[in-house]
C-alpha cells in the first residue's frame, strides 16, 4: 500500500506559543535581545523602556538580506553554530536559534532596522496582532509558511556609522511597572559584571545604556555590594584541584586565609563508576571560577539595606564573560538546602555570587532555554556538588567566627535555670514564699517538658537514618515472602519434597523481617515514657551491627565488640541505641570517605567506681583537635550535605543522664575516639 502521509507539519500557532512561553519573564526577554547585540560584535547597546514601546539599538555588524533570510528568519537555525566566535573574538552566546523569539513575549508589533557595512539598510515589519486575530477566527491548521514578514529596503540613513540593528517593539503585551523596571536594571547591571572589573580586554568591551521614559539610569551596583562581610574566590582546574582565598571583615575582626584542596571524584548518577571532572568531555565538568560574597543579616551595618541586597542576591552563572543565568532563580536550590541545616547554611537572600565557566571547557553545561538554570546532566550535577563544597568551606569558617552569636539548645535550657531565683527567696516575706515556690516549680516543670520534647524530636531525626537501613536490609526478605506465599503450609512435613525449598526460603525471609522489626521496635517508641532497664551493652552492639550490616559489608569494615558480656548499663534502651547508632553511622561514613587500608570500628567499656566509661573508636581520618567541641554543636557537620544533628543528639541524651562525652584521637586505631561517661544508675533528677 502506498504511503500517502506527507510528514510533520508546523502550525503557526506553535511559533506564537513558543514566543510567549519559551522565556519565563519579560526582563529575561530583553536581556536575550541585548545578548544578540553582543553576538553581533556591538561596542554598545541602548535599551529604552517607554510607556508604549521598547527600543533596543546597537552599533553591531548588522545584517544583509542573506543574514535576514538564512539567520534571523530561520527559527532554530544553526547559523551561529557555524561561527563559534565573532570577528572580535567573542564567544557566541546564542547557539539554539531561539532567542529571537523573546520578542514575541514582549509585544505584538515588531519593527527592525538593520544594516551591514557597505550594504543597504533593511526594514523588517512583523505584525503578530493581525496574525493572532486571524488564527482565532480560522480555528484550523495554518502553515508557518503562510506568514511572511515584510522586508523592504530603506533609503534614508538610520545608523550614523552605516551599520547596526534597531528593534522597536510596540503594542506591548503588558505595561512595564516599577518592579519590572528595577529588576531589569539589576539584570543589565549584573550582565556585564566581569567587564566592569577589568577582566576583559578593551577590544571586546561591551557597554549597555539603560533609558526609562527618556531618563538615563546608571547601571552601577549599590554601595552595600562593595563591602561584604565574607568573600570567597576559588579557581578549580580540570582535575578537581582548587585554590583561592577567604576574606572576612566583621566587627573588629578582619583577615584572610588561603584555601586549597581537591574535590574527590563523585559517583556517576545511576551507575557505580566514579566520575572525575573531565574523563568524558560531554559528561564531566571542566575548570571554573567561583566567587561568593556573604552578609550577616543581623549586622547593624546593613540595617535599611536588606531590600536592596535581596534584589541583587543569589548565585548566577557567567558563561564566556556574559551572565546567562540570573541569580534570583535560585537554580542551585540554596533555600531548600538551608532547610536541612538552618544553623550554619546560608540563604539565597544573603549571598551574591558568580560561577564563571567557559563554553569550550564545559560543553556538558547547557543553560535552559528559559535561562532559569542548567539542563540536568552528570556535568551539571558535578558542578553543583563542587559549588556546595565551596559553600561548605565558607559556612564553616563563618560559623566559627560567629560562634558567640549562635543560639544553642544548651544556651536555651541554661537560660531557664531557676537556681539564681532561689537565692532571692529568703528575702521575700513569708506569705510570698509559697507563691514564689509554686512559680519556680512551674518553671522547672516547663524546662523538663522542653527537654523531653527536644529529645523526642531528636529521636525522630534518627528514625530517618535507621528506617532507610531497615528498608534496604529487609527488601529481599519481603520479596521472598511474597513469592513463596501461595505454598505456605502449617508444617514442613506436610509439604511435598519439591516445595520444601521455596517454603524454607519464605520461613527464612520471615525470620529476617521479624528480627529487623524487633531491632527497630525501640526506636518506634519515642512517644512513650523513657523507662529505664538493664541493658547488656555487648548485645545492643550486636543489634546495631545487624541494622548497619549492608554498609559495614560494602565498606569491608571489621566491627570489634570488646565489651564484656556482664557489662550492664541501666538506662532507656531507645536512648542508648540512638547514641550508638549515630556514632556508628559517623564512623562508617568517614571510613568510606577516607578509604584507609585498615578498616576497624571498635567498641570498648570499663567500669570506674559509680560510672561506666564507653569508647567508640575507628580507623578513619580522625577529627581536627580545633573541632573537638564544635562537632557537638547543633548544625555543625563536616559531612557533605550533613545536617549537623547526629552528634548534637548524642550529647543531649548523654547529658540528660548526668553523663559526659568528649572527642579525641584514638591511640590504637589513630582515628576518631568518642568517650562517654555514664552513671550506673539512671539519673534524671532535676538539678537543684
């Protein structure tokens, strides 16, 4: 049978839809047209916003008739792909051939004047309004070829130097209000940030003039941006090595620090292969520069300037010296990242940063058509992870510098201490003392309630960690049960010989599942009263080893349980499990990160008068001595994407029993050592 299909057809409505929806905001649409001027080798471009029109004119190369037909009027053309650089040596920004559709978002009538040196000047008229009305009336397929813009020669001179392009957009889709005008000012100012800092040679200079209703608007950064409290600048090469400087100027403290290191390879998403930076040019990540300015929002210096800072805040992407992703899109997800750890992590409204890349060195980093981020790829994931490593470097240094201002749980509870009040009781009249005692008792009860509530929330935080391990450890067991269910019998003797093996699989799976839930059961009781019981520590360690078995085996870690069988601690089992679970998880993580030859985690315990001393040691990289106290503070974490809750939870629980915990370096394994002192008997009396 003969095929009578004609193939794909393109309706004119698609072009209109692309124009209105391809670019997310009017300000970005104007920026796209400005970037077209940059690609045209213009020395300057003038952007005029009026009540009824938008005008964008430049002194670039302009277009001849061939350029108009083969380039500008050919949607999605590879015209610029054939020319990676301009005559001035600029790296061409527009490679998709879609940026010109930004005009359709702004208005319905477009007039373009363009002239190439020594060539005639042409006038292009595109009236989308009449076309749109025709499409509404027709309500049927209209071929893209049915619409032909008007192209006519112009005799009178338009351009003083006989070359350039001028775009006039009328019948605006919506009026420009103050907020949009201010945002466009910010976008245009940041578009050329690297030019203004003298990082581009004079032959490639590009100036933008911004005029609103006839009034020139200076494109200068606000004064607050010139004085950040913290500044980080880092250069990373194609192997993951980086170096740079961290500067700070807060209150009476001012200094700088040299930063250097190497970001290890990341595992490829969806696979087991480790991914270095540029092992595969299309999937790796090439060199880039990262700059980050940070302000303390509680500083008196920026009082009254927070709104200005918010308007400029965020991290943008600069490709080949031009900003291609605007900072206010939060394409890195900084605010979502901060939710995981609000104590130390920065929010998007207190940072102004730039990621500077080269298209040739980073072919896998492709910005989205709407300019709101990067297309998802291994390259973009590598870039983001590296950026977060640099954020982490600054955040930890900032935390140390601001440590005295940090609000901790210990500070909150110590502020509710009633002992100072009791010293005043003797000076009160007798009739007032009873009321005073009642008031103090209420405060003590309230404090105890808050401590219980906080510990309950801490238990829930650890539930996520253990729940994930439970699911991983019992998935196969559950599958066995489901597969073997039809042939379940009351006893194995009643089952035919050929069915015994499936039944045995099911029974084994059921046992594994039951054991797993039995081990997890104490964690599910965090709402119940924390009743004390005698706990055999060596048995409890065995339970945790089972729950963490997949990670222990995967990392080839040896667990040494050196605790004697008769070592008993009277406490709440859930609390002790939470302590050991967090510490064990910590040791596994750092052994996995450092990959030492010897991989051991050792549990020890000894009795000393009225207390028991418990040690958890490992052969990992250990802890920097300057951070022995810091690691127990809420929000402090050296882990990538860590929440900073684990060790804080451990410390809170230990101290709730009148115990102590401290960190050190283990003399035997040469890694981290956590030593816990706990009283033999439960000590939950209020401190008086």
